[in-house]
């Protein structure tokens, strides 16, 4: 099982889109364990949105779609509804 996820940093108003086979471990990596990289600069991260897939290919395809302009517009719409 693979999860496509969107993280949101309300403090910095930043998003991060990724996929994983272990969401809880990956979230801990973004919020605690990582020492360098994009996500370390904008902590803490909240899980904003998730979708589950059985097939890794499908998860990668959806991750890529969410990283497109149309996908990011969808994500910002979710943010505006959740954090209004």
C-alpha cells in the first residue's frame, strides 16, 4: 500500500507533496529526524491530504499530477477551506 500525501506548514504557508509506503515514519522524518533539506526549514508540518494506492505506479502518477499547476490549485483550495 502506498500513500500520496500533502503536507502543509501553516507557519510558513508552504506545501510539500510526496508518496510513501509508511506515512507515520515519513511524517516523523519530515518533522523530527531530517537534518537538512527543504522540509527542515518549514517545520512543523501537518498532514493536509492523503490518498491510498495499491500500486506504486499509480501513486507516482498521482503525485506527479498533484505537483502540476492544476494539482497545486486543488491543494490550495483544500487549504483555503480547511484554514479559513
